[in-house]
C-alpha cells in the first residue's frame, strides 16, 4: 500500500492532511507543488485534481481530493488510531465543525494571507499575464481576479477578520467546559482548524485569539503533538519562506 500526497508546504489544507497521515503513522511520499508558478494548474495535475488546488492524495491507484474528504477517508480506512467519535451523533457533531471551518475560516484566512504575503508574487506580471493566471484557476478564478494587483479592500479585510474572530469565539465557547479538545476527545475537528490558527500567528494576527484563554490552552496542547511538529517542517510557515513578514510569537 502506498500514499503519495501532492501538496504545498505552506498550504493550510495540505497541512491538515499531513497531520492526519502522521497521526495515523502512515508513511507517505510528498510531492511539493509551487502554487505561485502554477504547478497546480497544469493539464497533467488537473487530471488528478480538476479543481486545480492542493492537496490530492493518491492511495495506490485511487485519487482522493479535498482535504476534509481525504482526512475522513484516512480515518475510515485506519480506525485503529481513531480521529472521529465512535457514535453517529458524535460524528455528526464533528462534521458540523468541519463544514463550519471550511465555509467560514478557510476562505477568510486567504484574504489576509494574500494581502500580507502572497500578493508580491504577482507584482512582476503584466496585466495580461495576471488575468491569464487567474482565468486558469478552475475554483479560484473569481477570488483571484477580485483581489487584483492591489489586494483586497479594507472592507474585505475587515469582513475576513470578523469571520475569523467568530470562528475563534465559537471554539472558545465550546472549550469553556474544561474539555481539552473541541469534541472532548482529539479529532479531525481539531486537525481541521489548527493550520488556520498557526497561520494567524504567522501573519501577525494572533490578536484575534490571544485573549481567548481556552483556545490558548488548546493551542499549547497541540504544540506537544509529534504529528504537528512533523507536519510543520521547515518552510511550512510563511515567516520561514518570506524573511520580511512580521510574525507573532505563539501565545501559550
Ligand atoms: N476545499 C479544498 C480547497 C483547497 C485549496 O483551496 N487549496 C489551496 C491551498 S490551501 C490551493 O491549492 N490554492 C491554489 C490556487 O488558488 O491556485 C480542500 O480543502 O482541499
């Protein structure tokens, strides 16, 4: 049995899958794509993943796309290290978190990530090249072209911040009863959101959660997990790739 993960070191969706693979103790080969050169947009890669995004998992001859689908697939396949509640209702509650994070936090964190860090990749392009790059993105065309060469507006940044703050407040309320993890036991719900919280530190936005005591304790607990440390190898943080960005120290 073999696993090949097409992903990018800094991609939060990829980080989710790396954490899950390490938690399960599954060896995998990592293929790193350069998302700013457009490795994810080649015809060859789109045969694997027609959405033109990472991650994609190859399990022997099977292709699985979408980070949350991949982590649920791995969890079903290898239940010996359970990362989901045992009961249907418990799993339903876990999926509520997964869908909420995908709908709210995952799109929101892209806005400051692009504005503060990724925008620079497109500065040297001509307008025609920029539009052609955007047009070649099956899923992210509108998001990308809306950003334009100047980045998202202050208003869009404020909306993204408020969606991230809402996510963190909801986590804080859930953790309020002294439970160590979102569902009590450690699960895919925790794995799904930790890369976003790490990203907030990395782009100097930890003020969104530094006052949240329970989220802070949850974060500190996560730092002790070997799977997290292994998944965040050097180059996974934007501050490791881009020397000039301002970083917040992890809050603990
Ligand atoms: N719902 C998808 C979203 C994947 C996604 O947006 N991946 C980003 C990196 S985190 C990407 O590949 N972006 C490349 C692009 O926008 O061209 C998943 O969770 O796998």
